[in-house]
């Protein structure tokens, strides 16, 4: 039973008691009231009951509006919190992605720098290993033994045999060897011969300059003299 029903029942009961009392008094011969008095009392009670019902309805309506407002306010607060949590999650994800990208870029740059340093160290090592044509005083002529000694110092022991195999086939260690049909020249038969000028202006007469150019060519094109020799064996040229 609802609150309104209980109150209504109480009022109705009180009215009924009052009415019964009035009827009993009239039946016992009391001269204090008449039937009109009874009717007046009943009407008054009905008016009170109506007022009670109206007040209860007003209270119920007010409570309903307040409850709706509270519900709407709670829903709005919940939605705001949910939106704030979602924005925080998105921002955290973006921050994490940015940090990861920055870390990957830094790692890539570090790796590239390390590889560049390794290449520089390797180039320096090769340079030290093979020497420099300038280390050999220029002569008017050179024997095969002298030219081979230069090559051993410039090329290095690890790649010298492969280099020597190519020179054996190309020029027989004659640094003035010239191919009459193509114009290829020198120990490694550079074609055109003028390409060796990148290693020195004395490329025509200095075996050391020719050796340096030939070694650079083999390293650039085949990674090493042994790579060049492997290609030469398969194709009879390099």
C-alpha cells in the first residue's frame, strides 16, 4: 500500500468514526444535534479529505520533479566522467605512440651513425694496410719484383693473391702494357686508360698509382679483389 493510500485510509476512517458517532447520538434521542448537523459534519469531513488528497498530490509531483532532476544531473556527471576518461586514454595512447616513434628514430639514427663510423674505420684500416702510392719514391723504371712488392704493401696480404691473379692475366705485371685494339693500359688494363688519373697524374709511369686505382675499382665494383677474381674466372674479364 502506498503512502497516499495509507493517509487516505486514515482520514476516511476518522471520517467514518465521526459519522458513526453522530448517527449514534441521534439514535439515542440526543437533543444536541439534528440530521442537518450530521450532514454538515460529513460535508466538512469530505472537504478536509479532499484537501489532504490535494496536498499529497502536490508533494508527490514535487518529489517526482526533484527525482528527475537528480537523475538527469547524475547522468550528466557520469557522461562527463566517461568523456574525460576517454580523452585521457586517447592522450595517453598518442603520447605512447610519439615516444615509441621518437625512440625508433633515435635508434635508427644511432645505428646509421655506428655503421658510418664502422665504414670509416674499415676504410682507414684498408688505407693503412695497403699503404699510399706516395710512400714509394718515383723511379724511371721498375722491375716486376719491385711492382709486386708495391702491390703487396698496398693491397694487403689477405687480398693480394686474388689481385695478383688478375694482373697476371691482364698485363703480366707490365705497368706499361697496352692493348693495341682497345687501348686498355697498365697493370690492370684500365679502359679507358685515363680513368686512372683519379688516383694520380703519374698513372702512366707509376705502378703504385695504377695499383691504387685498380684496388679501388675492384673494391667498388666487386667488394674486393677476390670478388673481382671470382667474376674474372667466370667471364674472362672483370
